[in-house]
C-alpha cells in the first residue's frame, strides 16, 4: 500500500533558514535505509510561502496570489510533481489544470533543491521542480472533467513536465499525527482543514497504516519531535 505523509510548515523554513548539517545527515540516512528496502518512493521539502503561488478558481476563472501568505485551506486531494524551466511556465500549466476543475484552490510550490540546503553551489539555469497541490477533499468529477484532465496530464507528460501524479483517498481514511516532545497523539479522519501550510511530503510503500505510523514517527523524531503530520492512503489503495 502507498501512503503520503505531509508535515506542516514551521517558522524556520518560513524564514528561509537551511536545516543544520546534522539534521540533513540523519534524514539522508533515514531515506537511504528505507529506499534500499523499497519503502521510501519519493519525498521533498517545500520552502517559504513567499516562493509559493496560490491560485483560486471559480467557474473556471482564476486569481493568483504571489506573496508571503498564511494557510487557510490546507487539506490536499491531489499532488502533481512538475519540472519546468521557470515559474511562469509552471503557472501556465496550473491555470490550465484549474480551469478544467472549474472551482478549485491550487498551490504551486518549489521543492527544496540541494543548493537550497547548502549541499552544493547553485548551477546555472537549473530546471525548476514544483509541487502542484490541489486542495480540499476529493470531489466527484464529471466524465468530461476526467477525460479533459487525462488529456492534459498526457500532454504534460509528453512535454516532460509531469513527473508524478498522486491522488489521495478521502481524509476519512487517514490519520493526523500531532507530536509534542516526541510524544504522539493520533486522530482518525475525517479532518478539518488545517491552517498550516504543508512543509514537505514523503511517499511510502508499506504493508499497513500501522507500519506507516511507525515510519512517520521516526521521521518526526528526526525533525525535532514537535510537529503535525497528516498520513493519507493513495486513492484506490487500502
């Protein structure tokens, strides 16, 4: 079964502070261990809100917010990984995606790169890796919407833009993990909408949700033991 774990943003990442080297080393070892067993499939951290873009669509017409902002509707239903040449190209694809949905809220967020973490110099004109997050509980889509979205995603894949497409099960099938000083409180879904931005994600392949909780607990310990995480099955699994 595949699960997506999403931890919440914090003041350090919002301030643009790189993580300390010891945290990077511990996280690298954690990822390497689970990737070697085929359990860690993908993951990335997200930077401060000033680098993100929020798009809100009503009846297919969209507005764009490009500044530091606070969260207010942070319950994702789908996550797309994009590789583009710049933010404007990413926005063009996000607008097309939002118009097909008609009514939607999207977030376009750059993922943290090795040079953002101080691991290497920034190369000249690197591609831009983005996370396109569709917010809200998964909703019913018309046959036309499904067909149009399938065509758009194929076009994105053919253009080398779409690298990953994760549809999430409803939050009723998930868990919310709140860690305080390495002690966890676990709540069953459905969830109310979180007000905190997503700070990063990990896609995992595990036998059960209990195994996913155990892995998420180790993940939280590395990040300091005080944070909030949502754990959601991928749609159609579990």
